[in-house]
């Protein structure tokens, strides 16, 4: 009546009556997914955004490409700005995880009373296996994220990401210098190789490291001083962290763990929540830590992360999006070149440009383009009116998140389409899925003519205040 399981799971039977889901996570290849998996913010798996990939990681929906059918369009260029894949926690989060697990164990040794299966698991069977040297590195699953994305994009754009184009070095690959991004661009290239010739060895493709493009945020003084190192800039996050919604979650979790409220700080509650996310995204397991949270708690913790992303990396302060001006101009210069009319004697334009960076790279750029800007900004006090917000970091920048800009050659002139995470997204203020490129340029005219990194980031040409413009 039960699927086979090994003797090491002898305790399973006892837990079974309480938690039937544990059986499948222990003995079957396909894990059951925690019901809170869609609320992990930037630690969300890409599959949560595109669940059809759980059935087939290589499935591609070609109808996402939507140039007008009467215009006889063909894609001539793809720019893809991609976030690295699933990774280990950073050293800071690993330290929190270790602190939390010590706290819980210390409490467990005092309270030897009976407890439910998952709590026993957390207290005595779950071993913290994270070490600080893992610090943010790409995990195996993260390599798979990028390999599979590459294969899907090669299927979606066979004429652009073709073997010939890549082998002849006509496709550019640019990465942030961080280990997880370099590993991601290599995994992307491996994916292309597997797509064309599965039996060949590792590819010998090149990539370039460019932090001015992919880590612009740390070079923008106005941003670093005005937002990153400025506690007042993130006031809404601090307020929410100590507000009534978070206190409610802390109290519940502290009670479940048998800890005094004061010892379970907001950071430690978040560490427990992230543990659930890491065990899923790294090991594909349904961790016992997940049972500490129901969907309502998860939504509160998600909101806390979204507030941070909004005020630190997005519309909260315009300097955050303006810091991405170098990348914005790079992308449009590439598109300009690719869309320019050519004589047949001229070399054909670059068919694709693959840029690998961070959530911190994508969010400012998406914000600069005017995407995911809700009418009312999220704050510490309006949680209950924000359920329908479009700014949900788990939907926008999960692991392996990607912004695709597809340029088409059409009868009536070049057209441009945007996709975020392989789903079409409209340009703010323009109606069509793939408007004329000149209309897109007109819509972003103010940025194309301005958006000067020096001017914006070095304190407006040297004069005036250095603080961020906090206009929303
Ligand atoms: C394919 O994409 C189109 C356009 O976005 C969408 O309407 C359709 O539902 C998708 N089909 C599947 C099977 O996901
Ligand atoms: C810090 O942020 C606040 C609020 O956005 C702003 O008023 C202030 O000027 C900033 N401080 C600096 C040094 O930029």
C-alpha cells in the first residue's frame, strides 16, 4: 500500500499519519513543493513563474513571439539580460542560518517534551550543512537553470542563436565578474553546445567580464551614498520589519519553536523562511523548516522582501534606476546597429547579445523602462491594499530571470518586443506587443538623449545636492 522506502526512513511511518507529504519527499524523485514556494522573492525558483517547465524543462511556446502577422517579420537580433541561476546563500545569510539552528537546538535540549514530526526533524535530525565559503556560489541546479534556458532560447530563436553564429563569434557574451555569473554564462554556453551536439566536450566559447555594464550600481556614487549606505532611504523596510504584521509572524513562529519572542528577531524568522527556500532551490527537498509558515505568513515575508527591492533597487528612488543608464545605452546602441538598413555588401549585424548579471542589474533596468510601476508605492503601512501589486520580486527576478529584447525586420520597418521570463510584456504607453522600433525610441527619447551616468551619479555635474531624487 505504500511505495517502497528504505530502513533509514524508519521513523517515517510514525510521522506519516501527521504529514503524509513527507513520504513523497523522502522516497520519490519528484519532490513535493512547499505551498509557500511562490513567495520567496528573489530566492524563488524559475519554475514557480513558469510551472509548465516542471513537466518539461525544454518546452517552448513559440506563440510568445508576437509581431503582427501581416507584416512578415523575422527576428534579426536578440538581447538577453539574464540573472544568474540558483545559488548558495551568501555568507551573511549562512551566519544567520547557523545562529538560528543553534538557538533552536539549545531550546530543544531544555524541552524534551513530545513534538510533531517536522519539529523533531528541525531540532534533532536536520543538520546545518552550509559553510561560509559557499558564499553565493552557483549550485548544480543553477547550472541547469542556465543550460535549460539556453536550450529553450536556441529553440525559440534558431536563426539567431545558431551554431554557426556562436562558433563564428558573432554572438557576444558579457558577464558580471562575480563567480556565480561567470559560472552561469559558462552553463548557458554548455546548454547551447548540448543543444547542437550533445556528445561534444565542453565548448570553447569566450565571454567578456564587464562590471561597468553589469554591476553599474556599485559604481554610481549617488546611488551608493544616497540609497545603499543610507538608512533613511530604506525606512519603510525597517518600519515593516518591526511592524504588527511581522510581529504576528514572529510570535507564531516563536511559539511553534518554543522560543521566547525576543530571541527570535525578524532576521532569524527570515533565515528560517529562506532555509525553506534554499533547501528547495538547491536540493529540491521539502524542508521541515517550511512547516513553520502558512501562506499568510509567507505573504508577509514576501512583502518584506518586496519592500526592500522596491526601495533599494527599483522605483522607490529614481537614482536606483538611473544608475543603469550605461546598460540602457549599451542595449539601445546594440539595437540601433542591428536595425539599421544595410547594403548587401556590409557585414550582417550581431545576431544576439547575452548579458549575465544579478537581480540588482535587472531591477533597475526594468524600472528605468517603466515596468512594474504601480500607482501606489508599497509602504510599511499599506500592506493590506497591496495584494494586487504588480511589483512582486518573485515574479520579476527569480533565479535565472531574463529580459529579452527581440528586434524584428518587418515590411513597415523594424519592430521591438519585450519578454520578461519568456512571457510577453508591453512597453508602458504603447499598445502593440511588438511596436515599431521608432515608436519605442520616441517613447524613451528623454532617456536616449539623457540618462548620463556621470551626470546622474556624480551629483548632477558637480553642483547641487548629492542626495537621491526621491520622487516616485
Ligand atoms: C503560449 O503563449 C501565448 C501567448 O503568450 C499564451 O496565450 C498561451 O496561453 C501560451 N500557451 C501555453 C500552452 O502556455
Ligand atoms: C538619505 O535618504 C533620505 C530619504 O530618501 C534623503 O532625504 C537623504 O538626502 C539621503 N541622504 C544622503 C546622504 O543622500
